[in-house]
C-alpha cells in the first residue's frame, strides 16, 4: 500500500481509534470511480457504508494478526487478507481501529462494514452477526521461560493476565471455577499487548492469548517466554457482518474463495507462519 489517510471514527459509547484508509493498487489518486477498479464487481455490492470502499473494524494490538509498525501503519496477516479481499471485490480497504470488546457494537452502529480481527465464531455471537469463516485459531498459556507452570490446569493460586472479552479470558474463568478454594487471580486488560506486558514485567505468572500471538511474541523475544502445556480450544474465526448486510457477507465469502483459489490466502498464511491454522478442506 502506498498511501494511508487517517480519520477519527466513533462507535456507540465506544471510542474507536484512528481509522486508516488503505489505498490498494499502488499508483496516483484515482478520480471519478469512487475508488473501485474499472470493470470490478464493486457496483454489485449493496449495503456498503461508502461506495468503492469496504471498512473493517479491527483491534491492532495482536501481532501477527494485526498491529502497528514503527510508522504507525497497520500490518499483519489479517490486514493483508482484508486488503486482498477488498482487491478481489474491486474495492479499497479502510481500517477502523476499535477496542476488541467494542468491535460488535461498532459494527452494529455502522462504524464499519465488517469485523476482521481474530473474532471467534460463537453461538452467542452468531445470534447478532453473520460470519464468513476464514481461519482456525487455538489458545495457549504463555509463561516466562523456565517456569514450572505446566498448562492452564496448573494456574490455581497463580496470577494470570488476558485481554478483556477474549476466549482466553473465558478459559481462565472456567479453569478457575475448578480450583478448590485457590482460584486463579485473573487480571484483564483492554489491550492484548498490555496483558503481555504484565508477564514481561513479572506482575503475573501467566498470560493467555491465541497461539498465533504467543508464537509471534516468542519469536520476537527468544529466550524470554515459553508456552505452557498443549494448545487448547481450537475454534473457527470469522469475518463478521451485520444481519441486514447479506450482500456484503456474500461478496466477502465469494472474495475469500477467489483468494484461496489464486494462492493469495496460502501465501499470506505462510508469510506469517500461520499455515497450521488454515481452513481445512
């Protein structure tokens, strides 16, 4: 992407950070086409908030899925996938930065067209949004290298950090309920990176996150962290759309098939070491 333009957006009752407009297909500014490619199917996608664009709500604090580089530009596997999907649809991708626990309210408040931020497909979420499955994800417990913690079942009486609203936090709550009078001291943070920082500073004994985020952190800081026990809770992730946005949902589903067929999907996952989480079949 050769140009990025920042605007400020807000969700209902939730501050949505900076929105980044990704201008796909390097070149000079286009005019008279609403950002869509000549001959594209963009005109066939009804229900978009703005012609020629598709906006994704995302929480850019969970590398390698989405995060900010040193220039404060969004990068990561899901950022690249979103741009590839938009490109397939003949649209430009716009990124609305949103706290993870506010992404569904932001979508419902029409602050974005879809959510693309490692959102697990759960029955309670399917009641309020529709999903396009695009990836698997599992969870893990991360600890300091050399820790004697053997996994999530060994956290009773320990301090554990996680991001608010995540499945890792839910798993900690379930595991704590099984502790016999010595529950897990669960500490929740609005940003995944803040939860990780608690482990780095030695303020907690463990940190719960996705396998992807843990693998990235361990790769970036070798010898500092390790995974405790086996990964758990494999679940499908989905791109979420509003219930009344059937055309947007169907267009994203068709675009996903296109990027899988032309090899773009596999290339993106390989680049970020995520091939193990690719959709099966």
